[in-house]
């Protein structure tokens, strides 16, 4: 097997560069809506955006709770055929 010579430079006092974020942590539109809610208010997530998994919305909501100290509750409201509802509704309340 052939050999080759490799040079390696070692710096004794080179600092580690700071970590660079390439995107904001709160870029989902749910964060903007949650900022507007006051205690006791509720909002319905738009049905045309229901392709979002409720568990993913809950995770985003919990991240918002952790960073702002506000408290929220998420519930899935199932359709009532006798009232003409066609799809489930995802509703979020601000509790504290």
C-alpha cells in the first residue's frame, strides 16, 4: 500500500466559534396567533389547515409555553352530523 505525507496544523489557543442559527425558533404561524390570545380566550385552528397533525400543533404549543411562560390547552372537537358539521375542529384555549 502506498504511503503519503499529510501535514496537520495544530493551534493551541484558537477559540471555538459560536453556534450560528440559520432560522428563527418560532417561525410557525401558530406562534403568532398564540401571542394574541388573552387568558380565557380561545381560537379555532382553520379547517383548511387541518392537514397539520394535532400532535404536531400540541408540540408547537408546548414549545411556545416553555419559552413564554403562558399556558394553553388544545382539544379536538369532533363533528356533530345532526348540526351539519363536516370536519373536526382543533380549538386552543389560553388558560394562564
